[in-house]
C-alpha cells in the first residue's frame, strides 16, 4: 500500500514492509543555486563536516566507500550518490588503488524541493501533470546511463568556476542543466525497465521508434502506422511509460544527437538531417530546450573534457 504524506515541504511516500529509496525532487522554474564543484583525488581516509547544502558525488575512477551515519555506500565509476543537507560524511579507499570522484554542491529554496521515499520494486507512478515538467528527479544512488554526458557538464562547470569570467548566473544555469540531464537519464532508465515489463503493443511501438529514430516521426504518423487513435496512443504511453509519445520521441532523438556530437565530426545541420529534421534550426531549439545548452556548447564541453583528462 502506498500513502502520500505531506510533511511541510517534504513529501514522503510510505510503503509497508519494504526497503525504500530516496529521490530528491527539485522545481527548476527558478534556477538551482551553484555552490561548488571539485575533482577529488582522496587520501586513504577523509572526512567532510556537516553542511547545509545538497551534494552529489560522481564516481570517476576506482572504488570509494562513503559513510553517512551508520550506513556505508560504495561509489564506483559511472555511479552517482546524493548526500542530503545536515549530514556529515566520511570516506576511505583501499590501499594502492587509484580513486577519484567529482563533488558537486548546490542549494535550493525550501519551497523548491521535495524528498520522496519509494519502494524501488514497486510500480510507483509519477502523477501526470503539466506542472511536473518543471521538476527534476535525482535518486539517492543511481547508475548513470551516459557517463560522458554528465562529465561534459561537470567539466564545463569546473571550467566556468575557475575562469576569470565566472558569473553566478552562468553557473546556476549550468548546474540546473546538469540535474536535468541526471533526471532525463533516470527517466530513460525507468522507461527501459518498464518496457521490459510490458510485452504488448506499446513496447513494440517504443522499440520501433528507437529503430526508426533517423526518420521524421510524428504522433499522427505513428498512430496511423499502428492503427491507433493518436489520443489513445498518447494516453497509453503515459500509462505504461510515464511520458507522452512526443516526449519519448524527443528524448530518443536528443540522446542520439548527443552521441553523434561526441562520437562524430558531423555538424549541426548534418545531425539534424540524420535524425529526420529538414529544419536544423528547429531541432537546435529543441535540443537547447531539453539540455539547457546549444549543440555547439555541448560538443565544446565534451572536447574540453577529453583534453583536460589527457
């Protein structure tokens, strides 16, 4: 049984007799406030004092063991770990092992955040509301589905924070974009898991969309292809995958565009055409709407990351 309890600014979903997982929900209508970012190569043991901000750790190399209170968590390459305000934490690594991670610190207003606790094995559904487009969802522990995309934004934050032209506004904008990327990866991971549960037509349609991502895809065209009313199709996508048909298409196309920006020399126009868009400017607007960066800014940040890691 699931119950939603309003506890001031914190919403907690309780599920009887199960292990729960925390998810931070942040409203991004107001940009999140950037505090600090650093690339840490720790000594054998280390301790951080209690702080009043949210912290996200991204594993880069090796294995770090992070202790909060009575719990010890393992942080490895490709995983993120969320630390809540008001907690001191410590860590250690095994001897003779190279370990590094990124530490991202941010804060948001009380009325800008909610913390939910859910059963990771449950069929918890995020309510379908247009207002939820203004929220990002950051799990306590998460395996990143595209590490390169996250590290592109982390390295751009490092670059901006250490540059002479650093401004709080640009850093706030960029950290908000990074959390949007984390949230999108969480969403896509959830969609893939859900697709495994649904063996019916919606799963086949979602797979067909991925296989035809290089073609011009429209809701009308897909509905006609599979013999559905477009409103019914959108409703079924919401029910089974948690997003509309159009948003699923956009997420898939944006994901492919990021891959091409990182792995090829194709220009923006070529990438847009490759993904079925005749108007590259329209696709560039969609990309920036979803990512908070232009396509060129995303590519530049990725190239900067590769250069600084050498």
